[in-house]
């Protein structure tokens, strides 16, 4: 069992009725022979305005046989349930023209937390020397 975390990201639209899609590739973990592919599970997990945990279930048929089945061309179904913890905030910015102007400049629009236009080449906190030409942090000691 593994946990995956992502940084915050922004998408257009309302949180209510939105979904998070997850794709997971599964293969055997056979210490004796082969790590046969089993298939890919696709999850679609609903989220809503606010925060919470939502389950998603998926299953797929596997006809690879494989060393664990012991039968040639044996087909079986496997599946999983995942849980997505989320924080989703629907925010509308008061000036849609400001967003269009921001993208026209080649900058990034940041609706959360403050509806602002952000230079895509902004130094991160703690960077001793920011190279604006290459948009990288350079450490000179």
C-alpha cells in the first residue's frame, strides 16, 4: 500500500460535481518467476466544495494467465478501492478581464487564494541568487 500526495493545483469550474481521476497500473510481484502485467485500473472519485475523503472503486479483467493462476489463458477480475483526501474551494474572481490579460502576457493566473497574476519566473523563498534569464535558482558560495 502506498500513499501519493500532490501539491495544490488549480482547475476551472466548481468543486461541486467535480471528480478526481486516478490511473493505476498493476502487475504481479512474483519472486519466483515473472512479473506479469495484470492491467490498469481507472478510478473516478467525486469531490465537493470543502474538504473530505471520497472512495473510488475500479476493477478490470485479466486474461494474462500468469504464474499465479496456474492455468493457461485463465481470466479473472481484480480490483481495488482507493480513498482520495481533498480540499476544494470554489472561488470566482471579480474581474474576468484581468484573467484574460494575465494569460495574454504569458503569466499564470492564480485564482486561489487571491485572484492574482503571477510571473511564471518567480524565485522561490530562500533562493540566494535567481537567474531571471533561465528562470533557475543558482547557489553561489
